[in-house]
C-alpha cells in the first residue's frame, strides 16, 4: 500500500503529467486536495487535463470541485469491483458520518455482523475506509463521493433511519 506522496513528489508528478511550469502554489493545493493520495492525485490530474485548466495560482479555487469529481470517478470504480454489501456499508458510513460506530453502520446497511466484517475488510483493502474503528473514510473527498452516489430520497431515508437507530441506542442528540 503506497504511502501518501509528499508535496515535492506531488509537484514532480504534476509537472511530469501537465507541464514543467506548473505553479508551486497550484501543486501544493493539488496535494492538499488529495492528501497526497496517489490514486486521487492521478484522477485530479486527469480532470485538470480534461478541463484544460492551466496549473497556475489563479486556478486554485477551481480545484476543489475538480477533485470532488475526480474522487467520484475513483470511488465509483473501486465500489463497482466489490460485493453489494461493501457498497451498502460505505453508504451507511457516509450517512452516519466519519467516526461511525461499526454496529450502527452494520444495522443501517441491513447487514449481519460477518457480512459487515467482510465488507469492511474489502473497503479497507481498496482504500475507501480507514483500517481502524470507528469507521471513517480515508479522505473527505471519498466520503463525499460515496454520499453523492445516494439519491436525495435515499439520503433522506438513510438519515431518518440513522436517527431512529441512534435514538434507540441512546445516543446524544
């Protein structure tokens, strides 16, 4: 599993893929948006190139939206290769938010414990969820990408069901 890239490594990657003249501030912002995650950085570079975005400081404000779209593509690809239970669990964590209790996420995803454990392992292997409890995404962009796969009806239903589960568990409002 590759470690996050340093700012210097991300800058070198951007300059190799986009232009040798990529602005330092732009490169640092790309690193910040992706937390140095090599896959997310590669997807962001692809989105920058597709948009024809010039890698200069003036374009830094546009990076967040591009990074979110790039993250969505990467997450969709990863989830498509996993069992349906993994997608259900990822969506449950997206509804509950980072630091989700594994038992609550399991209940919200309508999974039994062994299936949820397998789904968690699969999501950790493909760098969607962090490897330690409580459950959370490896990067906010990934959590946002998973959340945005839900329709507004599914989001509303998920939040209503999560509120009932949390209330039944005696969680603080």
